[in-house]
């Protein structure tokens, strides 16, 4: 170009290159703006979840005895028909006796545990049991529910939560500036650092008459990845007896959160 500043072919190529660079820069700027909005949204979600629901959030860990946490679903803030705001939480119902599970994408925090169990395991004798429940042991009134305590540390800030959710999206190939393989390795490293020895786990027995919101406020209960894990056993089964025996004094009876309303006398 210096030898022939009027060369039309060279000028056209230069203009094309400049236009392509400008378009790429514009696309990257839009992606950065979208990432900034997503970061702000996740920080806001974290603050509202922890402040409104009293929940403690941590990195997504595989449930005890299960190979992976399969869901990327996050809690959502909604309003009912009366305009009252509530949080809907994704929940796993885990059945260690058969190493299987059910996933509920959205469970209203105001829902009683008994109501949630009845949705999956109706009490009626005419209800068809799951194919794996040949003994018909799994009915809502016959089940004991537990959640883990101290299974992982909680995030100390909204920024930690936002960084973790970005890694999850990057591992799915949804973030342009981070290869999926690298994000997956960082997630595994984060989970390994957060892992607590099984002998340090404690288990909280959850009564059917409390709400999901009550469970969220339980001391030392960390909701890994925003997904609540309930472990369910038929009360009179050998599997339940073995669970209680193996965990000995690490099973804790329920005590209501300090800010929970007092029961109304009959």
C-alpha cells in the first residue's frame, strides 16, 4: 500500500479487514455486556435468596451415595395470584435403598413437606407405585425424610455464587471466554476442595408438618447449587434401620428455626 497508495484492490481488502474487525469487536462488546448483566442478576438472586429465605448456598455437590448432581436448575423468585413473592426451589427426592431419585423442578417454599411427599407418593391404595417399589413401602405417611448438615461450606459472598454459576454455564459451552473443558476442571477442583469427609456429615430428621422454607433455615444446612436434597426411607424398613445404625449419633432431631412461628394451640 505504501508503494501504491491508490491501489483499489488493496484499499478494498483493507476496508474489508477493518469492517470485519469492527464487527468482531462489536460482538465481543455485546457478549461482555450480557456477561455483566448475568453477573449482576446472579449477585441479586443470591442476596434475595439468602436474605428472604434464610438459606445458605454452596457449590453443587453430588448427593451422598450418588455419582453426580445432574441438575443445573436454579431457584426462582415468583409471585402468586395475590402478588405475594415466594421462592420456588428445585428438589431431589433421593431413595438410597434403591439408588434412584425423583426431581421436582420447582417446589414452593411455603409447601409442607407432607404435601410434597404426597405429590410423589400418594396415600391412596389405588395409586400405582413406582416400578422399583415392589413391596409398596413408599407412601407419604410411611416415609422419614432427612437432609444433610455440614456436607459442604457455604459461599461467603454473592460474587462467589456468581462465579460458580458462570463456571456451570461455561462447562456447558455457554461462555465465550472460557473453554468448556477448563471450566469443568475448575468445577471439579472447587467441589473437591468443598468436599467434607462422610464421617463429619450430620443428618437432620425433617418432620412432615414443616414447610420447605423451615428446612432452608436449618442451621448448618447448605443447599448445594441451589438444589435441596431430601433423603427418604420407609420408616419401618430394614434400609431405614441400617441408615440409623450406620450414622449413630450423627442423626439430629428437628428443632424449629428461631424465627419460625409458634404452633397454634388446638
